[in-house]
């Protein structure tokens, strides 16, 4: 069965429209190892994806965040009480996706910009 893929307008998270007990819900598509979650469907929050690409800008932000976390752990820099991507609020994830790590941290900024340049080819 082909399912129409949607994207959350703020976060870029992918999802599929489902029905549970007669109520339309959006099932997040986080892959086979991702956290299973659905939310009540609000058409203002979701947009039908007409030209799917492998990655969204928001997913690229998640990749950059995870690269930054690994770099911080290995190099011993950055915040010690670091949150995980999914534990952050949507607004904080969106801000990190846009801004990345502090501009004063050259090594982390270079990693962020490297991932962003990768995204010019593979993300919307």
C-alpha cells in the first residue's frame, strides 16, 4: 500500500496519516529503530510532500547535532549535560538546526558547516 508522506511544517519530521478509533492521527516516520509516536492530525501543522528528497533541512540539523555530540565527546569540548535530540523541544531543535553550535567554537562550527555543505546535495 502506498502511503502519502507528509512533513511537519515547523520541524520537517516525516509522517503518515493514520486513523485510530475514528480519529485522524499523524504517525511519525522515524525509521525501524526510531521512537513510535503519533499525534492528533492538524492540517495546519502538516504538508503533503510532493517532491521527496532523502533528507530535510531539519533532518540535516539532527545529523549535524549528532556529529557535534560525537565531536564534543571525543575532543572533550562542549556542554557536559548535553540533551538528546528527541528530548529537546521542537523550537529548540529548530533553533539548533538554523544556528548550530556557538560561533566562538571554531572546531564545532567547521563540523556544522561541513554537514550543511553535504545537505546542499541531499536535502531540501
